[in-house]
C-alpha cells in the first residue's frame, strides 16, 4: 500500500488473532496487486489497456461506487485523473502543461460506462487510477474480516487511513492524533473515535518538483487550494472519509455533513 500498515487486535486468543491478521494481510496484498496502476500486468492495467470488458463483482462494485462519489463530490473526486499520469512524467513544465491540456478532454467518469458486468470506454485515452480508493477500501474490508471473526475491539491503520472498531479494552474511545502539516512529527489536535473511520489528506504527503513548479500527489483538474494544507474527515466508512478528505483538499467549500477538521495556513484549525 506504499505506506506502513498495522492492525491492532484485542483478543484473548493469540492463535486466533494471528490467523485473523494473516487473513487481513493476504486480502490487502491481493488488492494491492490487483489494482496496481503502475503494474502493466495488474487487472486494472488490463482494463486500462482495453484487453478486457467483463468485470468481476468486486471491481464492478468499486467502479460503481467511485462513479457515485464523483457525483457526491460534484466531480472533484475523479478516478480518471490517471489519464494525466503520463503527462506528469515529462521533464519540463511546458511539456507537462501541453500534454495535460491535450489529455484533459478525456478526464471524467462519463468517459466509461458499466452495463451489466461489462465496462466500455468512449475513447482510447481515459485511464482509471484507483490509488485514492484501494487503501481505504482495504481498511473497510479488514474491518469486515474482524467483525466476521467476532472481534469487538481493534484498530486498523493503513498509512493513516484508520478505522476504530469498538472501544479500547478499557472502555475508552481510540484517540487519533492530527499531524502538523508543516512538521509531521508534531500533532496539532486529536479526535476520539469509536466504530468510525478517520482519514487525513495533506499537501506535504507526496510531491515532486519540475523546474520551479511543485506538483502534488493529489491530482485534480483544478489547482489545490493553497489556503488549506490538511483535511481530516470522520465517517462510518474509511472509503467515504478518504474520498472526502482528498476532495476537500481540492475544494474546501465542498458541502458535506461529515465531521471534518481543516488546517489552514498559519496552522489555523477549522472545524
């Protein structure tokens, strides 16, 4: 998942706990391999190469839900931003901007449709990238495994995408720190969660610079709002929290009833 992942299971049976952990590890690795955008042999790449039309149930579910979240976020969260990925690999800003302009007309989930169990694209250029979905989806799947195994207390943390199942054995809620975006070894505040997901997106996470321009790992058809440098969202689903925390980085004014914590310039916290 390109980041440290951990699962804390509170259970009196060590053997049972280890077996559950193995199931979660196997599930996560399978998802990572299956939907790896950069592996030309992954199932997702085969779809992007137009070598397969028929979708399995899991992929159909993920793509259908992604289309729904595209609508819920007013088009901000878009899994077809991968269409611009090749442009980002170019060596000069002029080349990147020119290629981006040429590819932008093919960005948008309206460029593919799902009918029955098949996917159809309306052009050869649109690419699906599930990098903003798979890790969060994996956390939710891990929680399903834990619940099926009758675990009542656990914490799943895949690279900062977190779900707290139940409470700590002491009866207290799980406390999750919100990092200082300007100094990630410090914490600005915290949130107490029980049977909830918490995800944070921040401009410091992954960036690369070309000439004098900085490109964020959060790809969007519009520029990031520089007055917001970190967004945290709490909900009942890690996938939903992740999608909205990413979307709020691009559009802080996006309307949502979910609990959110925005960190602005000068570390001003906006609840």
